[in-house]
C-alpha cells in the first residue's frame, strides 16, 4: 500500500469529473425528465378535459336530436292538417263542379227535350196533315186548311 | 499467463505492482522496474496505470452521458437516452431518499459521477487478469494494474474529496463556530471536552477512511482471487479447467460486488453529506 501522488491526481480528476457532470450532464437530463413529467401530466389533464367535453357534446347532441324530432313531429302534424284541409277543399270543389256539370247537363237535356218536342210537334202536324190528306183526299184544299192546322199545331 | 521463468510468488507480485513513474535510485526520473523500486520512490511518484484507466473510464462515462445530454428530448427517448434516464432517475431517487439537506445542486451529480465511475472502474476487474498486462508487456510496459479501485490511492483520493465536501458543507451550514462546537461539546457537554474532541474527531476521520478502505478492500480481494485462479492455468489441464469454471463463477459473483460497492460508496457519500447538513442539538 504505497500512498503517493496518485492520491492527489485522483482527487483532482474526481473533482473535474464531478464539476463537468454538474455543469453539462445533470441539468439538461433532469430538465428533460421534468419536462416529460409535465407533458404527461398536461396530456392526462387534456385527455380528461376532452372526455368531459365529449360528454357535454353528447348531451348537447341528444338535446338537439330531441328538439329536431319534436320539430319534425310538429311539421308532420301541420302537413297532415293542411293535407286534410286540401282534401276537404278539393272535395268541396269537386262537389260544386259536379253539381255545376249536372246543372249544365240538365239544362242541355231540357233544351234537347224542347227541341225534340218542337220537332215532334212539327212532325205530328205533318203526320196529322198527311193522315187528314189521305182521309180527305179529294175535297181538301191543302192551302185553305194549312192555316187551321198551323193554329192546331200551335195549340199542342 | 505466467511465463515459465516466473514462480507463483513472482507472478502474483508482478500482478500487484503498479506502473509507477517517479525518481529512480540513480537520481533520474522514469518507470520503476520492480515493486521494491516503486516503494522506494516514496510519495513523489505516480501510478500511471491507475491514472490512465480511471481518467479513461471517467471520460468515457462523461462522453456517453454528455452525448445524451446534448440531444436530450422530453419526447420519445432513444435507447441510450432511456438507459441514461433510468440511471439518473435511480440516482435521483437515492438522493431524495437519503438527503434531506434542502436544495443542493452538487449532491445528485456527485452521486451520479461516483456511482457510474466506480462501476466502470470496478468492471475492469472482469477482464481476465492477464489480457491487458500481457498486451502492455508486448508493447514494452513492464507492469500494469487495470483496476483503479484496487489501488488505495484511487479510493482514498475520492474519499478525501468527499471528506473535504463534508467539512465544506458543515462549515457552510453551521459556520466555523458551529462546526467546532459540534466537535467539542458533544456528546458529553462542556466538561467532557477532550473526550468529545477525541470521539468526534475519530468519528469524522473514520468516514473517509472507511469509505476508501471498504471499496479498496473489496476490489483488491476480488482482484487477488482472480490472480490466484489465473495461477491454476499454469498447473496442468485438469486444474486449468477447474480454474476456468472457478473464474466464471467468481466473475458472476463479482458483478454483484461491483454494483454493490459502487452503490454503497454512493449511498454513504450522500448520507455523510446529509449529516453535514444536519444541525445537531
């Protein structure tokens, strides 16, 4: 065991190493470790916040959906009501239109009837005159009696 | 391996001789050629092998850690950064567990340096004892001991530095008066002043001495056992094979000692510095 200068050399190199480690090695590494700890903590907090926000958003979405459904139901109800109204309206219109058509048809029929009557009248007169002509072949002056027959036709 | 010309005794002696640079008997300066010459050089000589390997390993440690510290990121760490962070975290936990002296920027880096440096120096013990000395011999260097911590100068050098720090912090925290008072008036009060001085003085001196000798003793003994096992290799193939298994077993066991001694040195350093920060009442 010889103690010699090595002792002092070792002390000096030891001090130098410790100084270097203290100045250039330890602080950056520890700073990085601390920063990572902080980042992880921040990340966890952010995750929690995100989850909270998601819950809120879900709730909001559910509310919106509910409101939308309600609105839709309302709109649907209104539409149905309106549709019924339209149906009723068109029913009324159809009915009046039908009545009008019937009315017109009836009027036309009346006209037809009148015309037919007219025709019949004239034909009946002609037939009567023809019949009378056949019966009274000889002695009848068609000219003299046609006035009487016209009066007769007018009376029918 | 021991050459034919060496006896066992000479082999061991050769392995336990440092590469010493100092004043030779003829008055010139140079490397000692034998253990006796090395001893004769007295205090003004230096163990070049111890210095070389300790500084080499210290620089290796700092270079590795500095290379990580330069591009350290708080994001995803690489493999080396992961290892360095794990080490730093381990040291930090140890310091926080043992040191209660408030904010101190020195203790943690000091502990890191102590731990890693001692581990690296101790690990030199696991290199087969003849490899590096044989290589050095081939290069013309007569003696070489590769385990710096098996040199009492190295361990004592570190322990004395720690001792200075203990005194520095004692005085810084308690003042000169407080420090001397602590040595003088405990544990027996004012009347037992001589006894107090003796007890506390021994207590104080025992710290660096025990710190240095514990590490030195363990590593010296470990190295010695490796040398003795290496002797078996020149004693026939049967003993040689036996020696190979012994060396393997001892090396595995020695890993434990390597880590344990480094950890003890570090922990005691922290504890001593913590005690220096404590006010005794």
